[in-house]
C-alpha cells in the first residue's frame, strides 16, 4: 500500500484504513492554531476567493448550450475538482459569520440573569471553532496537488508466480483477484473481467479486469508488484507434504486512458479470432468469438474471450491495448524524471516482494514500510 500503514478491520478496507493511518502519523500532525493561522493569511484568502469565483464561472459555462463536447468534458473535470474546495471555503465563511454574531451577542450578555444563556453561547462558539478547524484541515488537504493519473480507471492484472508444485501460487492468485473484486464492490466501482485463465486445481494462472469509478488508480496504484505467500496448502499436490510452502504472484495496475489519450492506427494492428477456451457452455469451442490483437510497432499482444460477442471482445481488447501503450508512455516519462518506481511485474522473484502473506502466523508484512498486520482472512474476504 505504498507509504501507508494500517491494521485490518471492518467495515473499512485495507487500502482505506492505510490512507487514514498516513494522515495521522507524526509527520502530518498539525495543531489547530497552525490551520487557523494559515487560513487567515491574506494571500491564502485571495487565492481561495479566486478559486471560488472560478468555480461559479465554470458552473455557469456548463449550463450554456454553446460549448462542444470536448469543452464540456474539460469543464466538468475542472468543476469536479473545484467543487469540494468551494464548498469548504463557503462553509468556513458561514461559520465565521456565526461566530461573529455570537460574539456580538455575548458582549451584551453580562448580567447574572443571563449567565446561563451566556454559557450556551460560549459552548456554541466552541463547537463552531472546532468545525472551522476541521474544515480548514480538509480544505488544505484538498489544495495539495494530486498525482497526474490518480483519477484514472485502471486495468488490473494478476499472474501466478513460480514455486514447487505451482498450485499454491495459483490458489493465492485466485484469492487475491477475488479480494480486489470485493474491494471494488465495497468502493462501488465497476469491475469488468477482461481475461480469466483458470488453473486445473481450482486456482488461477492469469486474470485481468477493467475497474472504473472515482479515483480508482489513486487507491490501487501501490498494489503493483510481487506478493509472496507462505502457507500450508489445503488442496492440490503440495497439501500432501503438510509443510509450509512459499510462492509468489504478481499484480500490475495500469492507468486506463481515455479515448483521446492514445491514438491507435488500425494499420498497425493485426487482429486474429479464435475459439474461446474454458468453461462457458455451448458457446465454447463452437464460435470464433475470442479476439487477439497484436500491435505491430511494439509487439504488444492482448486477448479477450470473456464475451459471447466477437465485437465486444474486440472493443475490450482494444481498450486493454490502449492502456498498455499508455503505460509505456508513462514509464518513459518516469524514467526521464529519474523516478525510483520499479516496474511492477519484475521477475516474480521472492527478493522483489512488496508484501508477504504468512498464513501460519496470520501476519501480513509490507516490506516497503516494515509494517506487520494481522487477520489475513478478513483482509481477503
């Protein structure tokens, strides 16, 4: 989970509680007075007023009929980013006006007969002051620039690693894929399976899904990498040995570009059709509905065989291809900026692990932050 740390509990998920933990670590603790002092800075006030005015102008333009679809999409994005800032700014202003009214009233309440009313007014002022402190912290968090791809949808891929017997990796890969599917359901995201290659003994060789919703990449970007599992297998060949086996699986998280972000020339594509494999009833092995697309300039290959319709499989495969091409652009840019981010897949070696799931000790260790947490089953549920 990147630079985040947390324990596992419900109803909050692992990734959400990790974000919560980061926001309260020692480096990020701020006194209320610091937030209030920053809020009262003239430059900050002017900047926030300009953002509030821009939000009103953008909202007005969205209601006009003279803008085209491209401009409307751009304005909607800007409106969505400004809306929470403008709302918090207005709430703080309203709370400050209420405090001024209470202070004016308190100056007139100085007789003994009005002591009880004065106490109530002071309690209300204290409540409003706490509200302003909370809103200030929220507002300044909203002003922190987001990473470029945080709002993107993603293509998530899982791949079983290598180990003796192999079935422990495949079973763990299936559990991880189901965990991400449950997490997407918890976040009310759309989880569309693009590819699913099951193993012979109830596990999973490889799977991919398109996940769409609000800030998907922001929540999943730290999941990419090698995940190690240590357990006594319950099924398969390895279970007969009754000893702890170690295996790995890999997770890849690719930001999903919009149609306009990546242009794919049809002349650069080789599209093949073939019969779907695996469980699927009458549809399997009777129609050439599965689609394989090869991007000739780069050699990238994607497949989709989940749908009965060849056209739908083609559309899904093209979407996946754009995501992979987009990932190449991103990686090139990150290398140019001398980013320390590793390629997510790696060699699937245990030495590249980002997290270890030790079932016998009921412990999950994130090696990037040297943090241990318990209750693996709750996390995977």
